[in-house]
């Protein structure tokens, strides 16, 4: 691999980076088979460079039957032939590096796919064999072992156990096609170290670690009862049998050893759905180094919630020695331009019910949702720390909430007994052109149907329009590059007695202020020279649902 100068001597590039998540199957399709591919990414590197991001995180592109959108990995050290080849991966990495964009790949250590050679070996081998010890096989209950070993639910459905043909059961916290690894097995540990070296040697700059809180399980019998999988149910003392056990950090310390063999050290970010107090452990410099903070993604459009989340996470980041991360959307949640058009305070079940019932009638909420989404991203980009953007949010894309049941691919749909529509609505292939086959995504259709309104949100429709969301992202990402300084923030009190909770404002080192009006009524602007605003300012006032950045020196 050629060495690029920016790659050395900048070991802390990740601390305040803007990372753009590419969901490869839905980004750009170069060979016209309806599935996005690596050649497609290569064809769009200039678009990514112009957007002004620092790194790309690619969701899994490994060989996979797509039982869970690629998070069911057949082989961790190859590219799915439907998506490309290793040679194309290298070319993609080179093309991104040449433009100063780093590459982060997704590693899925909790489970493989059921087509992984190890799982195939395990199925072919007898109970108690070394091959079965790489996964979690147990005998069933009942007279003939016909009942699952316990009642643990899975993320996608009622049970986390599936019976193998010979009668033993195996554990899967997600779909049956995703058997969980046994991380007490040194072979499993060694194999992932090899995977990290494999991609690091190819020039990959970092890793996103899938379900990082679940690798270690307490399988001692009698099994512990589990009430649910929600983050809120995870105790703070590491005693949950499946999640956030303290021993998991020994694994991450060993990975750190490999990451630090490289210059600059490879980085990692944990996807760990744990209570916020436990997050610093994952973000520790002796471990993965950074952890996703999903608090804003879970919050309502509400000044007090945003303020508390920001304050808490800056403290947690300082505690861990890492920087904070911020996320509004990813491939697992309803796009935030849609979320912000829904009434506040809906539970997950209520949102699901809404998606099933009248998800098709959301257009009237689009204007409000997008206005808030634009304000939210400017607020987020003004914060100290690293920011994760999800492909398509820069176009102001909404959830495709009215996908036909027949088109749905997410295992959540079927495995929830058709109660949870799942995550396909945020994974619909990107629109690049106003019209044409699959709106420029490819030349022959898209693997999930795109709605007619996609053309109006396409890159072509937005790129020369000053008022578009794409132009806003480009403008504020460029500004952020100039403005971002030390990882500090001071709250600026806004004295509007009538609406004390409407505005959230803070000052950043280097003399600039970000102010967001969460309310509807315009408020006075803080003093300063206007640098950018998410919606037009009227009569020198900060309009409702708007963020403004101001220079104060
Ligand atoms: C993570 C991924 C999600 C996937 C799950 C199982 O949460 O983000 O898409 O379904 O892990 O791998
Ligand atoms: Ca393709």
C-alpha cells in the first residue's frame, strides 16, 4: 500500500472528525444489478471530498446472504462478490486517501453468519467437539431436549435459540442466521486479531465495532432470567448475563495492542448500547478508544434534553480521555428529518404503530421535520468531538415510511410477527439524479423501491441550489473545518424571560457561538457576525427551529 503523508504523525485525527457512514448496498451501483458496490463508492469519491468529511465508515461489505443486511458475515477477510473484490477495495481506499478521507470498516465480532466456514464445521461436528466450542451450543430442556435451553429473547424475535439438526441448540442474540461466537475460546480471539491486521495492512484507518457490549456472556447454569434487551434494563454493575460484562474489556485491551502496532494507531468506535455511565469504559484509550453516544439520536427535539445530553456526554468523554461522539441517524433508526416531524415523546412501540398505520401520510410533517433536522445538524456540528453522519441525511432525506410489505428485507419485520416494520425505510438507495432509472443510483433499478419524491432530494436537484440541504451541509462542514478548535464549550445564557427554554447557545474557543431556537417564535440573536444559519433569519431575529453560528471576535 502506498503511504500517504497525512496518515502519519496525526494520531488524534479522529477526535473531532466528521465521519460519513456509507451503507454500501444502497450508496451507488456501478454495474447496474440494483445493489450498491465498491466501484459505486469509487465513482463518488469526489462527491464525498466536496462534501467535506474526514472519514468514511462502510457498513459490512463482506460475503453475506444478507439475512441481516450484511451483519451476518460469512468471511471477515473478503469482499462480497455482489459488491466487489479486494482489489477494488484497495482502489477505493487509495482513492479516498488521495482526497484526504480515511476509511473505517465495520467489524461484527458478536456473531458470524450461519454460512461461515466455522459454523458449517460446527454443525457437521458432534456435540462437545472443538468445532462446536467456537459457538455457543447447549442441550435443550424437556424430556427429549425439545425445549430451548432457556427463555432468553432475541433482538429480532421471541427466542435466541435455534435447534441444530442433531438436537443441540445454539445461541443467537439476533437472527438464527447469526450464531453468537464463544469469546472464551482463544481461537475466536486470535482470529479477530488476524482480521484487524488484515484490514490494517490494507491501509484501513479504523474499525466500527458492532454490538461491542455483548461479546462476553455468563452461561453458567441455572441461567439468569432476562427481562428485556433495552438499554435501560442493563444494570450498572456488569451483572447482566449478556450485556456489558466487565470481562469484555480484556478483549478490547488485546485489540488495542494490535491497533497500536500501526502508525498512526488504528482507531475503533464501539457500538455499545449501555447506560451512559458505563460508556467511558468502551471509550478508554486502553481499549477501543471511542464509543458511540446515541443519546441525541434517542432524544426529542427539546432544548432541555439536548442541553442535558451534551453536558453529560462532555463530562463522560473527559472521564474516559476520549472525545465525545454525536449521532442523529444511522442505518438502524428512522431518519431524523422524519422523527422531528412526529409528535415528541413517542415510544418505540408508538412509532412502530405509526409506521404501520399511516407512515404513508407523512408528507405534511416533512417541512417541520426537515427544518428541525437542519437546525439539529448545525447544532451537532458545532459541538466538540466527533460527528457521525448517515448517507442521505445531507440531502435531507426522509424515511421511506410507506414501503410495501412485499419489499421489506429487514428480519425484524418477519421475526416480530409483522409488528415492527424494521429498518428498510432508511436504507433505500440514494437518489443521485432528478429522474431516470433508480434516480441515478444505478442503471437498472434498486434493491429497495424508491419513492417518486426522491428525485427532488437528489444530488442533481440540490447541488446548485443555495437553499438546499446539501448546500447547507457543504457550507457548514467547510466552516467547521476552519472553526473547530479545542474541545471546550461554554454555555451562553439567553435571557428571554417569556421563553427560558427555547434557546440553547454555547461559545466555542476561537470566538464563535452556536445558538439554536427550539421554539416557534423568533428570539433576539446573540451578538456577533452571522456565519451561517440553518433557515433564513427574519428581521434580525433567530427564527423558530433554527440554528445560527456567529463570530464573536
Ligand atoms: C448492530 C447493527 C445492526 C445489526 C446488529 C446485529 O446493531 O448496527 O444493523 O442488525 O448489530 O449485527
Ligand atoms: Ca452493483
